[in-house]
C-alpha cells in the first residue's frame, strides 16, 4: 500500500518561508489530484492547496499569494512552498489525494510552527 511521508516543517519566524515535501512510497499516478491539508490544535483538518494532473491548481483563500503547490510525478513527490508565513499558519501539514474515493492512509504529517 502506498505510504505518504511529509517533511520540511519546523519553527520559523513570521514572514519566513518553508518548503514542505510529500514523498509517496509508490506511484501516486499522474491521474490523481493531490492536496495539502493542515490541522491546527483543536480545529478540523482543512484543505490548503490542490494540484491536478494537468495545470489546474487551487488555493484556499487564506494562503493565496503566499503558498505554491507543485508536483513531480517522476519522483512521486508533492511540494508546498510557503512564504510570508503567519502565526495562524501554525499546524500539522499533511498531503493526500483530493478525492476521498482515492484517499491514501494519512501520513504522520509535518509540524509547522510560526512564532517569534
């Protein structure tokens, strides 16, 4: 079964940047739309950004203009470049398929903490 491993999180000051990676242990297929999600303490998991096999990319309003999602199908990896980070971006970040019918087991996520 394909496993997802997120990495790249850490502690960063407001206004800083981080680049997250999500590596799949097997093919995530160029047919799957992938997404980055995040979950802050006490809150539900929310969708941050999605990337379809073609060129379609979508962002949640709260990250538009700051985050960039990309994928490398040859490496079975999805990335999230996060710039101009804010304290409210603090959360555990996960990647997974966009459509629930294709959902893979959730990885352990990667912690992003934005604090001065």
